[in-house]
């Protein structure tokens, strides 16, 4: 970096480059004055240049948390999924900015974040429904923490703060609970109940593959290979601020081909035949399979409402549509399907996540595994022989008499 010192009326001053502006590329400089001698100014300049070159310089700034959040949201928008960005925006602008938005970014501490989390847990809920309390759920506050941690991590990279205070803050504890699932019998009851529905194939596909709601809503005709008996989802539908929009699969494995069982394949084949007739009748060009007869897209929330309505009329526990995915996974694991296969069919990032998330299924599987392994090592044990029952005295006396008679 280039720099120089020069005489001012009130003493010596230095000035040196600090690197170009990251957005415009224009030259930037910094300066400081008030030194009594040229030597002092030169020494201070060299130290300042060294700090900049080592990335240790932190210029004082009155930038507030709110100002930084606005800048950060604009910066990360091109690099994240649309739905993810909206969640970032909502969590930060609804729960963070109103409470600590006026705090200077460089004065933000882990202690202040801990107080923010406590406030949100006690009274951070903006809209209460039914018997809901005034505080946010720990899981929601934990997401606030994760979002802040990522944003403040970028503040460190950008040279706004020296250390990420969220790294030292206490993440709210979120208790783990097993997902609510239907048993295999309950899944069969639901299938029998909706057998005559126009979208029977859609529900059957949900139950026998465990695909996400967005995948169902976004499935296209080209994604289905009736000859191979597979679907290969290419798009998904996400809900952003209440509006449905095209999105991306959560993981790369979400685009994997999925084999279908004969019953689901036959139901899908019949549905596609009806779908093609509707296209000719109404003249629509919508490529999405699960739509209204005239081609109008079905909102993902509407699919959820229909599903839960059918659950009620079938006399089943009302669960989330996403819980059908959990029901599928639990049934598959209990049936002895290898966790790796289950993980791949669900589109999980790793089999470790699958085993961790469905650990509630493992205890019953563990007993079966113990018996199976033992039979391989020890062989199948012979059934125990029933002990001989001794004859009673009366029977012993009657025997010879009967023979003599």
C-alpha cells in the first residue's frame, strides 16, 4: 500500500491507500493527523498499513444492526433460494430489527443476543391463535439465532466487526420429539377412503414414495416414465408470502428417479389418461400433472387442506401432510428396508440424518436385528422338547386291567 506524511498547521499527518471499494473499484484512502514529528507520523502510518494488510484494522462505525441487515439481505439475495431469502427477511425484520435494530453493530454482544432470545421466548409472538402463549416457540427462536449467526459471520468477513457475537450467544434449547405418524393400518384406511377421489393417484404417490408436498404440486408429465415405472421430479412448488412459486429441490438427491410399485404406477397411468383428455377438452397447456381439469395450478396449501379434511372424515388423527412422509419412512424402516435405500428415496443429504431423525423407530428394529444376527451366528435353535408327563397311579393301575379285560 502506498502512503505519505506531510506537515499541517496543527502537526504532521499521514495518508495511505486501503484498497479499492469492493463494489465500484474506486480508490479509497485513510488518514490521521495530530502527530508532533514526522517520525511519529511515519511510524503510525507503517503500523496502520500493517494492520490493513493483516486484516486487523477495524474502522469505527455507527452502522446500526438494522442498516447492516438491509445491506446483508440485498447482498445474499442472488446466492440463496427465493424461499430461503424470504425466511431470512421475515425472521430478521420481524423479530430482530424491532428489538435491537437501533443498536450499533460494533456494540452488539453475545449478552445482548441472549437477552433478545429471552425476550422472544417470553413475549415475541406477533399473532396469537387460540390458546397460544405470548412467546415464540424455542424452535423458532433457534432459527432466529441461526440466521443471525450467518449474517454476522458475513459482517466479520466484510470487516465490519472483529468477532461474530452469535458464536458466543446461547442457542435456545430445542427439545426433540418423535414425528407424528400414521400406522400402516391407518395409511390403508386413508387410501380406501379416498379411492374414488379425482386425485387418488396423487395421494397414493405421496403415501408410497414419501415425496414432499412441493414435489407433488410441481410434478410434470415429462417427469413420469410409465414404461420404466419411475418419476424423476424436476421442479418443486414453494409457498412464499402465501403465494405459490417454482422453486428448487432441497437437496441434489431430490432430483433422483424414484421407482413406483405396481399399484401406484397403475393409478398414475389411469390418472394421466384422464389428464390428457382434460387437456384436449379445455385446451390448456399446463404441464403440471396435479392441477384442476382446466389446467389451473393447485396451491400447495390447498392440497394440505384437502388431505386433512379427508383425514377427519375417515376418522383418522389429523396430521400434517409432511407427516405422511414420516409415516412412509417409519413404515419402510420397520419393514426392514435398508436405511441407505430409505435415505435415498426420501432425498436426504445423508443416511446419518435419516438414522438420527428416525431414531424412535430403531428400538423395535434393534430387537429384530438381535434375533436375526443370533440366528446367523448360532443357527436356528431346535424347538424345545416338551417334558414327559408322568402317569398318575390310577392310570398305572387301570392299564393292566384294561389289557386283561
